[in-house]
């Protein structure tokens, strides 16, 4: 009887030892893999402040030579850079949003009114909301004055026609 118990303890001990050794083995593999990834991955640092005041061509040349892909939206001065992080992985696309004094009002039909207002406020536009009852989801932008696609300038005033629904809605 005692020899059977002894053999059972040996088997349990060997199972535990094998599981423990597998854990160490796979843990070491994970550590080596993560370490290899961070050594081989190139992270680059740049400052958004460095970009202000530079010509668009110079910004594109500097960022492209550093290994980034660059996309520009509109013309004029830099308003925003997406992503906002200063440490980025090589090959990442950087979107630079520029602001000119005049711009085309984008088609905001169906966009939730808070998102539309946020976008327009970033452009320096004064927004007035006109609420109407209209069937469908509440809070949608239905129209604007001046109309979508019109060329407007900063500090101009826009009226947005917003659906606030037949029952409930935004009040």
C-alpha cells in the first residue's frame, strides 16, 4: 500500500515538474519574442512644435525621410495633426489638417449634430442650431444655411437644421 502511495506522489511530482518546466520554457520564449520585437521595431520621435512655421514641402520632406507617410487636408496653416502622439512607429501615416481663410462647407447631412458643431467650431465658424420635428433618428443634421458645398470663411455664421424628433429628442 505504501509503495502505491509513493508511486502516486512521484507521478504527481513529475507532472508538476513538467508543467513548471513548460511554463518556464514558454515564458522565456515570450520574453525573447517581445524583446526581439522592440529591438527590431523602429519608433521615431518628433515634436508637433517643430512643424509650426515650416513650409508644407519641408514638413512633407522631413517626415517622409524619417519613415512616415504624410497626408495633407486643405491648404493654409496647420490646425491639427493626427495622431497626436509624438512617438510613432516607422511607416505610420500622419494626417496634417490645414486651415485656409476660406473653405468649402462639407456635407454634414445625417451627421450627429454635436460632431458637426465640433468640426465647425474647430474651423472658427459660429454655429446656430434650428430645431425641427422630423421623423427618424433624433439629433441628425438635415441641412445648413449657407448650403453644404458653399465656400465660407472663418468667423462666418452658419445655421444648422437639426431633427429633434416628434417625441422626446433633444430639448
